[in-house]
C-alpha cells in the first residue's frame, strides 16, 4: 500500500525547517509608531484596486451614459432620457462587478492586520540579503514565507504566532533607508 503524506497544518509546520540567520551585523527591533499604524489602516496598499474601481465603476459608466445621451439627442431631438428607469435595483451588481474585474469583497474577510515589528539593519546589503532569502523560501514552500522566517533570517526572536502569519507575494517589498539604518517595507501580513 502506498505511503501518503499527511495534509494537516501541524505536519506542514513540522516539515518546515527553521531558517538560519543570514545577517552578520547588528539588527534592532523597533515597534511601529502610532503614525505608521494609522497610515497602514487608512492608506490602502491596494492602489491598483482603487484605480481599477474608479475607472471601471465610475468613469466608464459615465462615458457610456454620455454617448447614449448624445445618440438619444440626435435620434429624438431632445435631451430627455427615454425608457430609462432609475428606480430599479440591481441585486447582482456587486457580484457581477466583482467577478468581471477579478476583485472580491474584502469587507467581510478583513481583520485587524497582524502587527509585527520593523527590523532595522545596519546596511542595505544585509536587508536585501534577507529579502532575497525570503523569496527563496517562498519558492521552496509553496509560495509562502512567514513572519517567523523573516525574524529568523534577521536573527531576532519572535513569538509563536509569527508562524501563523506571512506573505504570499513580496513583489512590492522594498528596502528603505531610515535615520536609524535600513528597514524592509513589507506588505501587510496575512493568515497563512
């Protein structure tokens, strides 16, 4: 009989090896300031979604209505809108616009973001090494890198919940210079 691997989360976390520290210099852990926390809450990192919403759900319908009014004026000689009932309710509008644009309604699934500390590196090279290793971990472990992996690569001790949160996409992660050193700007950590 064939041996099948278990598919439980416990088995998967046991199989994931602890990452070794790649940083040679000194690193410091810094709590996020209240300003940065508020910025993370109110400023959306999904600017592309906002842009798509504005274009597809605001501008395009306005242009369509303008064209329809122009055609109506040419055919009927006046600007009165004919045979349009604005009192109808479209019960499938949210569903159809979300499926058309590939977006999902995140209002129901959004929880408080996992609040992890910034790590301050002495050099840009070390911060970029950590970011590169995080990309390698994503390639090795089904496209997921955890906050615990990030802390282990930086040589910082985390807590047990760090294994439950992480990232599936680091394409927007950047290394940024601060007055204290260099930090990695990571997207919001999600449950993994």
